[in-house]
C-alpha cells in the first residue's frame, strides 16, 4: 500500500518506463485497493484519507496520468497492466468503471460546496479521463475489443452519473480541474454518437441524466465554445437523428420531466440556444404523439397477404407468417403455396438473412416503429409523395426506383432513389415481389443514422387495390417531372387528393 503513495513524480515515470512489470504489480494493487475501499464504504468509513483511497489515488495518477503514453503504445506495459488487473480487456474495463463509480464526489447528489475531499475525488476522475480512449485521437485509438468492453461495462452512463454533480458548479470552484465537465461532455459526444450502436448509447446517456448534465454545463460554462458547440449539436441534430428509434424516444419521454423544473428554456436562452431548445422539445413531442399512436396499434394495424396475386389487406390476427423467413405473411395456406411456387422458394433464405440483420441492428420494437413512422409520414404527405413518385411509377425490375424516407437530419426529407440503391440481394428480392404485385406495391426505403454509418432498410408500400396507381398513371409523367418538388398546380393537387380519398387500405 505504501509503494504507490510515493510514486507521483518524474522519477516514478522513469522507473515505470524501464520496468514494465511494475504495471502488473500496480494493476493488482489497484484492483485489491478498490475492493478494500468498497468494503470501507459499506462500513461507512467514507473518509478520503483512508489508506485504500490514498493508494487508489496514487495508483491511478501514476498508471493513467504519468504512464498513459506508455499504455497507449499498446506494448509490454499494457500487457503487464492487463495481467495485473485480471488478464482481459473486460477486467480492465470493469476496473475503470468501478474506479469511476467509487470516485463520485458526492455519491451522485448535487454538490453544495467543493471541499478538499471533493478535489481529491476529482483528481481520481481526472486521471482516468486522460486515459480513456478517444475516437478522434490517433495515439488513443482503442482496440475494438477494449472499446467494446468499456461499453459493455457501462462507461457512458458511469461517466455521466459521476461527473453530473460537478456540472452545476462554477468553474472557479473546481480550480485547476474546472474543465472536467466540459472534457467529459466532449468525450461523451464521441462515445455516444460514434459508437456503432449509437441508439443504445443514447438510451444509456439519457437514462443516466444526460439532459440534466447538458443543462448544468449550459448554466455554468455554456458560453465556452468547447461546451456550447456539442450542446448545440445535440439540440439541433444529435437527438433528432435518433428519433427514428422507439427506444430513444421512450428514453426522451422519461428524461424530459427531469429537467422541467430547472427552467431549461431560460438557461439555454442565456447562451443563445433558446430557439434550438424550443424546436427540440416541439420535435420530440410530435414524435411522442406518433409513439402513442404506435402503442395503440393504430399505425400498424394492417397486414398484407404476400401472395402478390392476392394482396389482401386486413387485421394482423387474420394472417400467419412464413416459418422459414418470418418476414412474409399470408391469409391462408393456398396463398402461401401459390407464392412459394411464384418465387418465394428462391427468396425465403435471403429474406431470413435480412430479418436477422435487422434484429442485430435494432432493439426490440424499433423495427415495427419505423414501419409505423413511414405509415404516419406517408399519410400526412400522401398527395405530394404520390406526385413526386409519379415519374417513376412505370419503372420495373432493376430500373425500379424507391421513395427514400430520409431521416438522417431528424425531420423527413423524402426523395427518389434510383437503381444504384438496389445492389443488395435482399433489395433485389423485394423488387421481384413488387414486380409481381400487378401495380399494388411501390418500393420504399427508410434511411437513418446509426453511429458513423448510414443505414437503409427497404420495404414495400402495399395497396389493397391496383386502381389507385392506375389512376395516378393517367397524370402525364413528363408534366410532373418538369415541376419542382412540392410545387404542383392546384388542379393537379386536387386531382390526387380526390384519388387518395378512394385509395382504399394501404400499409408499409
């Protein structure tokens, strides 16, 4: 316990550089001292001057602050540290998160004053912040397995809960560690938005108090560009981009009431983001109305028989799924047999793989909600979307175009996607089904952000009758193609409005 307490200076750094095996000894001591400190906490021996707490402070400062550059090289020093903490990246990730939780300055409650003990705890947090890999830092680019382990052990929610009590304190009270809340915010921005499952990280962050964290920073250091820029991005884009996920919307529904009594509009207005806050709240409330309609079953009440010669639209309870792919539905056994011979025999395996990919990409409920979101937006814009799609209504096969419901910026930006979108085998299978529909199906796709990637899922817009599309085809395609999108003559709009009123049942 005494060796780490003496290892703070340059002499210690040189000693560590020359003796990688010391990292194994310090790693083992770090792990054991955290266990002792946790027992002290349970026994309510909470003073930071306890031997275990002092040792943890010294070890973290030595290993992660003075020794971080050696660890970033991912050489023998990192190997020895892993050996000392248990042998795997999971052991190291678990230890880092445990260290952060036990370093919380006030056990998660707001701070009233910043004492010497508080600074002692902040120093422990600061040491770890300097070591946690940042996606944009060349030297700190983490091994994928280390990043995955940190995510698995709850790094995002842990950071927010630990630093949240500091966010509302004026920077002057934090002394030389005044930038800890802002540094944490910038680190979290990368860890949430650049994670391959940014939807899940967003839920983790919101449930841990991320809105209160942003509000606290806005109140104390919001005029600082390093703080204002990420706050502005989340309010104007980051949250909205993820409102295609039911899980994120439900997390926002839980999070918004936690800041309602903190006068967020006033706080954000003081740093020039009042309008961004108001638009964000309005946008979320609009999406939550869609969630309510989704939960009631209103937006996904219809299913369509996937025998394209039948195409009957009716309540879900009247249909059964193909047991092979679980992706297509039939109203009776005859329809299933007919579709098998017409092409599903070749498509079943491909559609099963696509469904598995969707389940790997989306948590439970998100897939159905995205279908509901398309139904809602198509219903509210049916006339304009019909006219926008009219020049492409005659396309078939590889030339068939899709109506792209683009949510990459939060709000819908619909446009037409050509054959360049259709390289995937699953898309070709969907096109083949649309070609067999005899005019009762159009190709649609939802495009959205997930971490650094843009995802795209193809669906079909199905009509109970072919008469709607036949009637739309009577409008000259060339006439519509020469007009700017959403700037159509009133007589053409009235004509399509009348057609949509008699379009019958439809659904994605």
